[in-house]
C-alpha cells in the first residue's frame, strides 16, 4: 500500500500574508519620478524576498526559488535571451564567486572530518592555556589559522571551538547556573567576539564576504582576497589582542589561573595520536590555498575560484573527500543556490537604476555635510541595525549595496567605503546571540542570560568599532586605500 503523505502549508500563513501584502503594496504603487516600472517592480520583489528571509517564512533557498520564478514569469529577469539592460534569471549560477564559497565550504568539511581543526585548536591551547586569558588567546590563534579556509562562522565557532570551550569550562567545574561565571560565561562571549573578528579578516572566512565583493563589483569596485586581507590585517590583529583583554576586565571570569588546561589539551592530542596522512595532505593543501590566494593572485593572476578548485581536486585525488561527500554537503549547495539568486537580484536592481536613484535621493539631504562625518554616521547605522536581522546574508543583501552607493556618492573613496562596510557586516555578528555565526550554539550552552550577552556584547562593540575605525582608518590610509 502506498504511504499516505500529509499535505499542509509549508509556511506560517500570517508571515506569508505580511510578505505578500508588502510586496503587492510596493508593486502596485506608482513608481517615483525618475524610475521606470521594471526598476520599481524589481525593488518590490527584492523587498518582499528580504522580508520573507527576515521573518523566516521558509528556508532561504525556498524563498529565493519563489523569487526567481516570479522574476522570470514577470519578465523582469528572463531565463534566456535577456535584452540589453536586463539581467538573466540564471546568471548568478555562472558567477565564479558563488562557486568559490561553495568549494571553500566543501574544503572546510574536510577540516572537520579529518580532525585537523580540533588538533590545531588543542595545540594552541596547550601552548597558551596557563590562564583563562591565555585560553582565550589560544582559541583566537586557532580561529585565525582556520579562518581563511573555513567560510562558515558556525562551522568554526560552533563545530570546532565550542566543544573545546565547553570541555575547558567543565574541567574547572564551571557549568550553566551558579558556577557559570567561573569560566564558561567569559569564554562563550569571548569566542563569539573572536569569531566575528576572524570573519572580518579574510574574504573566505564568512559566506557573506564574497557576496559583498560581488555587490561592490557591481559598483565598479574590485575586491580580491589580498585586498580584503591587507585592509583588515592590522585592525584585526589589534582587535584580537584588545577585545579578549577588555572582556577579561569588563566581564571577568572568577577563575584566573588554569595551570591544568595545557596538560588536558596535551592529553587530548595524545589520544588523537600522530597526524594522519590525510591531515598532513590537508595541512599542505591549506598552505597551498593561502599561497594561491595571495602570491598566485598577485604574480600569476590565478582567479580565487580556480585556486579553490585546485585545492578541492587535491582532496578528491587523495580520497580525503569523496564525490559522495561533496554531493552530500547540503549546506554548501543550499548556500550556492540562494547566493546566486540574491546576486542576480542585486545586479538587476543596479542595472535598472534603482541603486543609483536611492543614493541620489539620499545625497540631496546629506550631500552638503563633510563626507567623513556622513560616512561615520552611515557605518554606525549600518552596524547597529544588525539588531533587527537574524541573518548575516539578509543584512548584507538588504543594506550593503544602498549604503555603499550613498557613501561613494558623498565622496568617500570607493574602496575604503566597500571594505569598511564589509568589515562592519562581520563585526556586527557579535552583537546578539541570533545575529549569525556560532552565537546560537554558544548562547544555547546556558552560561549567559540574554541581558548579560547583550550588555557585554554592546560594550565590546564600542571598543571594536573604535579599533576598526581609528586604527583601521589610519592603516588603510597608510597603504593607499583611504
């Protein structure tokens, strides 16, 4: 007998109603002067898509699938045969940046699968973990080594750092509840802040960064792996030193000295045994990738996506990753799908003139102010609006391109504007437990209340913003970016 399949709605009805009403309201409102119908209708569809993502009407892939179909059916972005001035609906899937992030996610799975990521983290803790602050710095160093090759804050912070952090807290009898402040409460918030900093330091450390580079390219601003890393290296290193130290005094652990931790880490490494051939090959592959993303790009003009393909091919030939492993990596394929659709929609908005119209309208009101003051205001608004977004991609998709266009229109050097907004997109992940990355796992451990997490993270954000704007601004000016 055939199995009965229950049929029900795939989405909460009230959330879908809000999304549809918002989209229809914009769609059927006459477009403002200076905009044609295509630009306005594309904006209506884009706004409804972002609202659906924010409300979590359906998974992001499903939401963008619906948007893709509507866009193609209405002729806004034809599937094939796009006329001059139009964008093809499937154009995003041919974008090399989309494939870069997907391939990097395949490689990151190998780091977790082989145990190399855990080994690296334990090694640093065995060297630095004699105090609670040293444990924090050990985790920061491990995250920095893994960051360039793992484009998922959740995979690094939640999949590698969180289990180790949790075991360290438990080793010192720090559990959720009365003993939380002994160690666990401090470490969980510290890992959250560290992960956000690492995401900001490398183009391939967070899935949204290649999207930022793609959106910047639509404005004629080229950001590659080297440019991103060069602009972030000094403020990033300063933040990795200063933020854990400030948290140590703002939200101090009751336990200061941890002489047993290095021994515990060494014992765990002993249990893992010597590095396996797979780990050695993967470590070499990691080093090769960094070399190709830097020297290969500068001297041989090897595209970052081709470099990632070379790295993945090595893992396939050595059987560290099988084709079945790649096919089964659902999160990577899911990311590539909605990533491609969002890039297509953003390109269509830009092609139809919507972004330039928004920037011109805003510049009318703020264009007479000094560009530096305007830019500082834009950065702060962009950063702290993250409280309203439970997804890094939703925040970037909804706001990055418009804020970049306005910044450039008021006189901000284009590359400085693109990079600074990009860094802010990552750093703001540390504001709340839901803003992205490993926050849900770290907060879900139960060591911190919502008030503690928000309060301490807000204070940390003031320090972080000051570091990146002051030291980062001076550094980028010194190297010719600002």
